[in-house]
């Protein structure tokens, strides 16, 4: 269109000038991430002191260091590494999270289309019959064809920033889904490693009970021979048989737990139980990570995926306030249409069939019964809810780190005592068995020593597993290292705690 034609539309020029002046106007709050906590500790007392030495190993904490992305490799088990790779490759929960991320990215790309002119082309052909009786004329109607070709272009002037805020909200949704995927990855790896450790612990306990049952069966044969010789009452035989039966029942319970852990491994690996990869892991062959990271509180809020996803939800809620605020103000759309129509396809180029239109359209909400106002209030309320959820997520994260650090200190002390108790009870059982064979002690004393050794062994194995699993819990509480480069083994940076 020439300048002479455009000059005949002063209203259009005025709208363009107004849109240009107001183009930088974006209503609603500009999002600012919540400030990181200014405290430098997770609890009142210092939790960075090395743990007590148990099984000849203490755990040291590196303040300000980062968790390696493949933190499970610190346990030194190739079978465990293989199980994690299997799960990451096939887990359906992780695949669903990745699909949700791609979906949110596609929504963002679609939302960005609002910043471009919308162009459409239309073509139609129809055969019509007119009725002159509708106009009160006595003549008969006519039959004719109508062919139409037209194109239209429209552009929404985002004067008050509603569209920009809507796209900002979509971008925040992408961030939310990204961190949800990382949270799913962290949950998957932590659950799988924990399950492998638990399975190894159950199997170790089963072997300990089987060894105990073998000893008790030997004692049973000796006691039965003594009963036949009239040296002991039959009650001694019944007592040891009852103890063997109780241990076999416990063995069956542990076998069930092993089966359940294997089924869980199959679920995490994305296969049916019959095709699960079951790593051969010995509990006491697992290396206990000795140098553990402790992120500062200010670092934790930037590396925990659940905190970052809560921040992304908060950002989206902030942008929605802008969307609802802009809806209270006028919306302006520029549009133009050009086309040709004729009674035959051959006559479409004729000038007489051309038509066009151009101009702005303004939509000004005058009265909506309070709908737009209260929608804005609802957006503000949603932001306040998201802010409270974010703060609670941060508090929960701090509590989890504090719990993990305290648990590791307690685990070391408990395991040292359990190891001492196990060694002492094993030596006592050996001495009492020898004295029983020599007829120096009663069988009741043997039963007591057996029970003590059994309980000490089970407690020791449970303590070893608990220390390993609480180490996993610390890695998970610190965010799992998703933000570090893949392939890094061991913690990097930071300094040893004093």
C-alpha cells in the first residue's frame, strides 16, 4: 500500500504510535529469585567434625565441595555401576519426566508464535441460488457460482505485556519440568543404590543365620546323644529344636525381603522381574566413601532439584500475575485482509472483484462482573501459595541434610559398638561351646551365647548397611550432583573441615 493510502488512516497511525510508545510497558512484578539463606550451618552444633572410626574407617566432610554426578561410583562396585546404568537407560518414570520436559519446550515454542504476524490464506468455491421473494420481488431467482481467494494478516500489539508474561510463564514451566526430570533422576539413582545395599544386607544376614543354624544342628545332635545317655533332660532337646525353628522362620522372612528387593530392582530397571539385572554385591565388599561433601546452605538452594523446581513454580506464578493484570487493560490488534471474488474462476483477476480491509481493533473490558479483578487476586494468592511452598521446601532440604549428617555420626558410633559386641560374643560362644563339650557348663549357657552371637551378628550387618544407606541419603540430600559434569568421580573443590 502506498503512503497516500496510509495517510487516509490517521487512526491507524495513532494506534501504531501509541503501541510503539507503550511497547516497553510490561505489567506485573518482575521475578526476583528468593534470597539464599544467610546462615552458614545446618544446625546449632558443628556437624562437620569427622565421624568416629568404625571398622577401621572414619568419614570426613569437605565443606563447600560439590557432589559428583556419578556419586554411586564412590562405593567401588562395578556391579552397582552397571545396575545404575541399566536403570537410567530403561526407567519409565525417568522417560515420562523427559517427555514432560519436551512437551513444555514445545509449548514454549508455540507460545513464542504470538510475537509474529499471523498470516492466513483462504480459498472457497460455491454454487448459489438467490430468492427474489425474500426482497418482495415477483421475478424468479438466479443460479450462479462464486469463487473467492483471500489472505489476511493480523498482529496483536502486546501493549501491556500480557503476552510477554504468558511466554515468561511458559519458560518457567520449562525450567520446572527440567528440574522435575533431575529430581526423578536423583530419586531413581538413590532408590536403586539403596535397594542394592538392602539386598546385599539381607543376603549377608541370611548367610549368618544359615551358619548359626548349622552350629545349632551340630549342637542338637550332641544334645540328643547326651539325652539318650541320660545325661541331660529332654527339655534341652526341645529348646534347641525351637531355636532352630525360630531361626528358620527368620530366614524365610529375610528371603522374602530379598525377593521384594529384587522385584523393586526390576521395576526401577524398567523390566519384568523375570528379566531383572541382579547385581552380585557383597555388603562388606562395598567401599564406604570416606570424603563426603557438605554444600553450604547458600549453595544448596542452587543445586537441589526440588528447591529449583519450587522456584520455577514461583516464577510461573509471578508471571501469571502479569497476565491477569494485563487482562484488565485494552488489547489492540492490527489486521488486514485482501482478496478477490468472481462468478467464474477465469474472472478472478478482474479489478471489480477485488476487496480489502485494514485497521486496528481495540477490545476494552468495561464491565465483567468483577471476573478479571478477582482472577488477578487469585493469581496473587497462587503466588503466595507458591512462595510458602518454596520456603517449606528449603526448610525440608536443610532438615534432610542435618538429619543425614547427624545419622552418619551416630552410625559410626553404633557400628563400632556393634563390631565390638560381635567380636566379644563370637569369642564367648566359642569358649562356651568348648566348655559344653567338656561337660563344664549347662546347655542353657550355650543357648544364651548362641542368642547373643546371633543378635550381635544381625545388628552388626544392619549397622554396616545403615551406614552405607545414610551415606546415600547425604548424597541425595545435597542434590545428587546433577549440576556437575558427568563422569567425575569423587568430590572436587572445597576444603577439609577443621
